[in-house]
């Protein structure tokens, strides 16, 4: 039952986006609302538990922010890691293409920026809250309890699954590769990295028919593997030693496609059609 300072109603149903509020607190380094939040939960529940689940918690500043409330509760950090070949492709689809970056440019930028740096993220949390317990796992089935993400999380967090309703699917349906390629050439259509309207417009209009995916070239995969796999093995040694030596980035399950290059302008326009493209441009004005 979060406190009023987090703008959450007494019905325990958030009246706003709690994660956005946490992001705002992180910017101003103010942990007092979080302390109030924890205290009020403890006051109203016999065996209180507060679960915050979001990828934003891996961002800079959050460990120090929560360290200011560390003495109020026992902290457990459960961190699931997506292997970098799948992570970088997904990041390009979700936000980088909206900024006009090609997949090659994104891969080179992340490598040059030494990101993602999973060990660095874990180290920041360990330094900020040294008494916390940690459960670090790659998200692929062979690294998980019972080869299942939900089973692994419930086992790590000591959550009873008796009345747990599992999702019907774990998959997020990716748009057709020709849509992704077209929008990457016209990134100005997106108002921000959070704007999904152009993507949703084309997906709604182009339902059905043969779908073509978008993947890594062999060259892109090799670059990712050579840079990141040694780091993955170091991470296994440190945080999941019984699995040390197990390959993380594997070619047989990598999102590699059989095209040497991306889609041409002609392929994109042939798939979408001039009428749909003109209607998209008009809708995004």
C-alpha cells in the first residue's frame, strides 16, 4: 500500500505510472518517497513484500537511490540477462531505428561505448547494497531452474505458484522486416523513442500475408560473439559458477538471416504500396 507521496491509491492500484515516478526520483536523487512507500507497506501488511520489476532498474543512479532506503528492508536483486546478439537486434527494432541508426551503427556504437556492461551493473548494486542477496541468470532456458523463466523467478523469490496465472505466450510479435527497414529510413516520422504510432499504423494495415523477418548478418553475429562472449564467460564464473564454460551466444540459436544485406527501397515500396506510404505520411503530420 504505497504512500501518497508515490501517488498510489489506498486500494493498492497505482493511479499513475510508478516506474516513471521512480525515474523522476532518480533524476533528482530523492529517496524520501521510496522510504515512505516502504514504511507504509510495512505498516499495513503482516508479511510485507514489495516487488519492483523493470529493466530501468539497471540504469545508472538506481543503486545509490535505493541504498538510501536499504536499512528499512531486506533487499534481493534478481537480474535476468539477455544475450547480446538478441538484445542488440531487439534494441534496434524497439528504439535505435527511430533515431535513424542502422543496425551496423548500433552494434558499433554499443561496442565502442562498452555497453551493455552487465558486470558493471551488478557491481554497482553490490557496492550500494552490500547486504542484499543476488540471483543472476542468463535468460536462456539452460541457465534457468526447470528450464523455465517463471519457475526460476518464483524459486528465487520464494513465490508460491499455486494460483499463478501464466501468460499464454512469451513472444512479442516483431513487425515485418520491410516495415522496420522502411521506418529506419524515415526515422523523422517518430516524435520520440517512445512513439509507436508509425509502427502500429503499418502493422495494422499490413496484417496477414507472407511475413519476412529481420535478423543479423553473419558478419554482425561474428562481431558480437567475439566481443561479448568472453565477458559472458567471466560473468558465469562470478555469478553462476556451476554453468561456467557453457556457451551463451550460440550460432544455432542466433537470430541470423540468410540475406547478406538489408532490404532495398524498391522491396520496401513494393511490399507497402504507394497508397499506404502516402497515408502514413499524412497520419504522421
